[in-house]
C-alpha cells in the first residue's frame, strides 16, 4: 500500500475538499446515523451504564498512574508464559523489530489482524521495503488495502466507501493480490463478504506468521485480548506458527476480573452489540494449540509524552470504540482522512497532537477540528473529557510552553498564524477584568441589535471563519442588566462597580 | 541504555505528579456496577440465553440429556455432513456411526481441517445476558482452531450448571492461563455501511444445543 499520511494538508484545507464531496458525505451520514441509534439502544439495556463508565475511567486511571509497575508486571507474566517481550521507543523501532522477527522465520508473507498500532507505525510500508508482503484480513482493511487507500474510521476503516464502490474495488483489484472476485459480483453485502471469505481463506491456510494488535493486556496474568467480529482475528491468532503483537503501552488493565467492565462497555459502544461475535484471549504460548512462538512488542511512540501532560493524559484511557466519531458533527461532514492520522474524529484531534506534537501545521490545526459541542464526552465509555483536552491543546498551540517531546522537556514557541487569537484572548482577559467596559459594550450591542449584520465579512485570515457562519443576534438585554432588573441592585452590588 | 530502560524511564518522569509512596490500589475504583442485570431462575436464565443467541442468528435447539445423540445426528444429517471433528471429551455415543469422526490432531494441517464438514464441541460457560458461549480448550472443546475452520459448529451447553447471568460472573469461572474463545453468534461483519452481515471467516452456521437433565 502506498497510502501515507505524511505531508497531508492541515485539517481546514483537507476538510474544505472533503466537505464538497457529496458522495463521501452521504456515505458517512448514512453510516454514522445508523450506528448512533443502535448504540443508544444497546447502552440503554444496561441499567448500570454510568457505573460501568465510571469504573472504566477509574481502572484506566489506576493503570496510567502506575504504568511502570504494570508494564513490569505484564512483562514478567508474558515471559513466564513463554512469550518474548520487546520494547519500542518509536514507530521506526517497532517496525524494525517486527521486520527482524519476520526475517528470522524465513517467511516473506504475513497475515494481519486489524491493528491501530501498526497503522500508526506504518508497519505495512516498512515490511514492503524489506520485501515482506503484509495481507490485511479485516474486511474493511482489505477494502482499504485493495483500493490503495487510507483508513478513515477506527472501527470501520472503509466507512467512506459504499457498497457499489466496494464491489468495484473487489472486481478490479482482488485478482492481483490472490484469488479474484467472481465476475458477476453484485453489491449485496452478503456477496461481498463471501468474496472476501474466499479470497482470504487461501492466505489463512498458508500463513506462517500472524501480526496483530490487542484491545487489552492483563498485567497480572500476561493475557492478551483481541475483540473482533469476522473470525479473521481468530485465524491470524491461532493458525500461524509465529504470532507478533504490537501493542501500545497504555492498553494494560490491572487484573483479569477488570475485563468485566470493558467487555461490557466496548462492544455496546463500538458496534452496538451486546457482545461482539468473537473475543480471543491468550497467555504466552500453549503447547500444541496456536502459535508456538509469541512476541509482544510494547510501543511507546509518543504515549509517554501524553502521559507527562496531566490534562492530556486522559486521552490514553481510550479503548478505541469509535463512538465519539459516530456522534461528531465535524467528523460526519469532514470525514476521517482530513484528520491526517490513523486516529480520526474527536479522539484523534486530542491523541494525534499529543503523540506527534503540535509543531506541524496539520497537527497544530487538529485541536480546532471541533465545535466543542461535547457529544463525544457524553458517549465516551471511559469518560474522556475531549472538549477539556481540546481547549488545553488550543492553548498550547496559541501560547506555546513546556511540553515533553520524546521524553525530553522542551519549550515550544507559539504556533505561527495565531496572532489574531492571541490578541482576542488578551482583549477578552482585559474586558472581563474591567466590568464597566464590559457592561458598556453589552448595552451598546443590545441597543444596536437591529443594525447587526447576519454575517460578518471579515477580511484576510478571518474570512474563512466568517464565510461559513451566521452571527448570533445579540440579546435585547444583557444578562447583567436582566439580573439587576429582576433581582435588584442589592444582589448585584458585590461586584464593586456601583453606578 | 536499552529501549526497555528508556521507555520505563520516560514513564517514571511523566508520572512525577504521582506521590512516590502511592500504591496502585490507592486509585479508587468504584465497583458499584452490577454483577447481573436481573434476578433470574434457572429456567429464565436458559430462556434469555436462547433468546440472545437467536437474536444474533445462532440456531438454538433444546433437548433432554438423553436426546442429545439423536439431536446431534439430526443436525448433521440435515446439513449433509460426512465428516466431523470432535475433541476427545465428546463421548463416542454422541456422534452417529454414519458420519466419519476425525480426532483433534495437532499434526493435521489447517488445509486438512478445512476439508471437514462440521465440528462438535462442549463449552466452559455460557453467558445469558450477552448470548455468548465461551470455549477454554477443555477436553470437550479441543484446540482453538477446530471450532474456527470448519463452516458448521455445533456447541453443546449443559443447563443449568454451565449458564451464568453475566460477563462478570463468567470471568470469575474462567482461568486466564487457558486460551479462550468467546463466541456470540456466527461470524459477522459491520464493515459495509455499518450494517451487520452474518458469515465471514469463522463458521457461518453456529448451532447451540442446550441440554437439560431429564425431568
């Protein structure tokens, strides 16, 4: 696959293009609205959803606050069960480790389970450079790989494709990767799934090396958990002789019993199912059952930088359910590719700038890819306050400051192009510090409200913003005046600004 | 410094705000979520399991323990199965004589397994609230791959003792050291327009036989 996120334009420019793509918007609207309603119903079935949500957040907080302890515990447990643990500081190191491990087997092909971590590291390209073919086996990943495309959704990477487009991709491309699709393939989803089954079965039955991620790693037992639907995960996890799992260090849960929270919240939040069709768990290797060699590659790649930020840290609680994407008005219109990373949507807008830093134009634009409506926080099964982190990261972009980059404390400069915002923030601070000026301004706005234009055609940099927005009508009376009129001057008197 | 020390060092520096004497268990985790979502009798639990299995397109059959061989024979006949893989814990008398019984052999290649028509297994536990059966490679369940490669899976659940209400209760019964497969309906995908379609790589037909002791 030649798809890459490198050198992609900033979010506003990418979104300006994608929002004009009516087919893309139609596909996204259809898919996200379908899943939204179903998810709400699946969540409603559990009377203790809020308790599960609070417990999930707390369990992840416990893990993150003592991550060094749990990482060492996990390493010991996996090793004791016959697995080999490797540590990767960054994407390049993870890819190098996996490439070496595959080379040692003497194989030149691997089958892959859908994995966000290897998408993040660009593993397939690294393997291709080493002459190793990586076959994606998740249906949506297969669609993306055959279409020489990029994933646009965490759960359903090909969500931007509708059934007609998928049929065309299968017809045109399957033959060059292996077993071709039937000539008369229709756009019926069941027929498309059947074509994928036949195409991939050949790969599974011959596979000697499997590559996966994991949804959870249990520190106390060294158990890995993969949650999936199609059975391609089971194929990759059990048929090959060698299994290599690349997993972010934040994927730990402390105990086996702790899974009781996430195995209830993840499927319902993600695919709106009571339970996903297949969940596999394995601990190291088992004699004569599944792979005889198991390698776990623990991936940092910016996660410890996010961990160092006490506000941004909560993004590492994410269990990749994608509920926040499905409810986001910005995602629905802009599509996943505009976010320029493996992690699109609201969670991507707070995760990517923390994993990669905010120094590139794209990454600095991501915290702005939101209207701060808060729907993402409402649906998050581990209660990540995404709007809070977005605002925090905007401040970092505009003001600069001390951050951790690759483990080193670094002072970053304010990003270019935010001078207007800095000026507005300074002005706002001054106004709120000077109540008399604020009141005068509000009264003036109320009295002249009929004169306020519906749109404010700003010149220069402000034009992009003002072009697509209506101005709200100023209220006929400011809240302060209303309070004064209804509650009397006694209650308002403590502001120390009598007239 | 190797990468292990680098990553662990970064983690420790990142957590400078966490008091050094704070133990992992000191982060409070509220456990007031429920261990099951209703009080149920054995019969109600069985009904809920059957209902939720069927909701995700598993085919559910109920029979008395004595009728089990006849029920399995009927399902295999209806399917036209000529070969069936069965782990050692499945009694001889459960399988009809006219169907070739193939052992769960670690030396067999995946391709040989792919040529078989059906698989018959037991299970470790079944979860009523989610319609899930859990296999943990026990004697009557075999290696993970035998319930994966053949296209037709018959799974026997013994009521009432193997059925629990909920996910928390199921986890308590299971040993993480054993490889497990949690199965909720036949293989499926939501990858085309987020619409669920049954039948991708795992068995496209899942039949669950729930047996109860004779009255």
